[in-house]
C-alpha cells in the first residue's frame, strides 16, 4: 500500500478502537434527540472511513502477488465471510507491508 492508503487504513482501525467504547458510553448516556444526532454523525463518518479502507484493502489484494494460485480468492472470501476479523488479519499480515512485484 502507498503511504496515503496505509494512513487511511490505520485511521479506520484507530477510529474503530476509540469509537466503539465511546459509542456505547454516549449511547447509554444520551437523553435527548440532539444527543443521538451527534452520535449518528460520527457513526456515518466512521462508516465512510471504513468503507474507504475496505475498498483500498481489496485494491491491495487485487494488485498484490501471492505464491499460491488460489490465495487471493481465499483471502477475499476470508475478508468477506469473517467481517472485521479477517480484514484485520489481512491488513496486519500483508496490507501494511510493501508489495513485491
């Protein structure tokens, strides 16, 4: 991944790590409709950031060369079927490392 792509993916991971506890805390403490609108705004921002990170991850998966023939398909299915866990494993195992051509 290039530097900008790597920063977007890392920002998405940091956002999830910080946002989830805040979402549950502020969601529990919210009393008025305005409090919920504030939470929804940050939720939408996080969804867009994570969608961009997922698209960049699939782009990296498409461009990256693997030694095994079916490894790209395996990683694609793993990311899609396991959700965030498969995505995190791929990001830390391959996506943050430079591609070898």
